[in-house]
């Protein structure tokens, strides 16, 4: 079975990770907050889904922590 793949991105705002299911978690350095988005339905990243999908948030946080 293939391992899940992740894309890690760095920007002036802070690091982000995107998984194969198109969930994106960004860490905002200035605000010191995480923002979870589902890109197929929110490509502009306007809806923060942290409270609605806490299990996905925690999973992606663990992947992103080494880059904080």
C-alpha cells in the first residue's frame, strides 16, 4: 500500500501542508493560528474549518509541526 503524500509550502505568512484529499492547513506566523481549508470547495481559502473537522486539523498539525 502506498504511503500518503503531502505537499509542504513556505510563504511569508507561514508554512502550510496539503494532503492528497486536498485539505490544506496553514499556520499564520503573525496571528499564531492554524487555518484548515478544503480546497475543492474553497480555493480562495475563505472558510476556516478548524472546528468542523478537528480530526483532520490534528492530523495535519502533526505533519506541519517540524516546520514551525
